[in-house]
């Protein structure tokens, strides 16, 4: 375990800095005060050592590896029927890309001396945090919707975490977690010592708020660039709920460009579920219909909304909302082509089809689509 001091956090809105805190006293999400960058040019892809998985990109990470299950370096496969490349994020230890964020978040928790974490999740993030907490020897409570899928509940329980079921909306789950386990008053001094935000000593390992989680999901960009010999795609299309993969990928591609390892940032495109599409509504003025197929991204008020909109504007991307039918149809196509994913995952390739029909992504453009969750968890 490293003896280096944990990297400080900063608020991009008001400039306040903290040793540790789950959000700024001004209410804004925090980020790491500095994005680490490697020295020197990009290494030869053929000689790049990937034996440490996503931690092979430690030079870009503000957290040092403390807990790992060998995650990362997921396959990047050609998908001719979609004229794209699929990044197979569903082959992670717990079956979703959320392991990227969980390994970084629990490593951060160990750096800070945390012994108990809480998280709220519709399933995948909860399973990931529970599993990596078990690996780290840290107690975990996971607040979940009362309607959570049994497969995801089993994953949380199997890791020894305590699931707390909450009736109501996905926002109600977050509110219950914060109210029961997180006390803002205790952290109001801003000294940010471990446990300051926890009414009973808990640390909020939130995939929506915790900057370590986004540092972990940024590794999808580093891996993709390496697997493409440091050539970034023209566009990336991801599911978009809280934006943990979307925003992480954007920040990763931004860091690669800042390091001089690549020369551009892809256009970032989001795929939202109709009825739960605040980003698409902000951009296009409407969010009509419903989509209960893509249940993993049913987020009406994403914490990182401003950052997501800024990433779309900076890269020239977009966000659209899709109803149930095109997502269900796309899920069948994926399964028929050998990509055994969960339903929420299908929203991204369905969105790619819609973006091409609208002329936003041209047939000759190079596109990467992460397939985010395993069908074994449905």
C-alpha cells in the first residue's frame, strides 16, 4: 500500500479544495484537483504492458491501485452488422463496466482509511461496489429500488454487503441513502477527513458523485485508444443515465489528447430512455414516451448534468431518447450476433442506428460502442 497522501479534490464551480468530501458545500460535484498525465510520447502499442489490466494506465490515474480483480482490457471487437466496433464491457468480473469505477473508488477508500461504505444503485453499480468492498475488506450497505432484479440483488448479497430496499423512484433510493447514512452537517467545515460526511462512519461510494469512480471509467478511453494504435474513433455512443461511462470516456479521451498521445477527441453521443431523458430534453425540448426496457438508465435528474452537456457541446455530439421498441429489437439483434448483453446495453447500438438515420453519424465514420452489461444479470 502506498504511503503517498491521497490526491486532493476541488470544486470546479467555486474553487474550494478538500482532502475528501462527497460533494462541495456549494452543492456542486467535486473533481480531482489535478489530472495526472504521463511524461513523454505515447509508447509503442505493440510493447505496451497490459498485464495490470486497466491499472496499466496508472500514469493517468489520480488513485493508486489498492484493490483489484484483474479488471480491464476488455475486448474491442468488429461488429460488421453495425459498421462499428463494440467494446465488450460486459466481460468484467461482476458483468458490467461499473467495475472500472469500483476498483478506483475502493482503492481511494483504502487510501483514506475507510472501513465502511454506502452506495445507492439500481443494480450494476451496487454489485460492483459490494464486490470490490469485499475484496478490500470493507463493509458495505447498498441502497436499491424495491423492484431491483433478483440477479443483481444476489450479487450484492453474495459479496457480503447489506442491501437496503427502498420503495418509490430511483431518486427516492438516493435520497434514502443520503438521509440514512450521509450527514452534510458533519462535513460542513470542509476539512474532509474520512468519515466527516458519514453520520455513522460511512463513506459515500457513489457512482454518480465520487470523482474516483469517473477516474476509473475514464480508462475505457485509454484502452480503446491503445487497442486502435492510439487512433481515436470519430464518434463514441454510450448509454446515458448518470453519465458515469459517458463522462468518464470523455474525460479519458481529453486526458489522452492533453498528454499528446492522441490528436483529437471523439464526438460523444448519449443514448437515453424515453421518459427519463433530461439531457435529450435539454437539447431538443422534449422527452416523450416511456422505456422500461432500459431500466438501468432511468435517471431523471443526473448529478453531472452540466458536465454532460458541456462534453456534448465541446465535442459536437448529441443525446437522444429512445422508446422501448427499438431497444427491444436491438437487443434481439445483439443476442443473435453473439453479444449476450442485458437490455439497457442495447440502447446504445439502437441509438447508433437512429443517429445514422438522422445523418448525424455518417456511414463512413469510425464508431465505437461500449456494450455495458451482461445478459447473465437479467
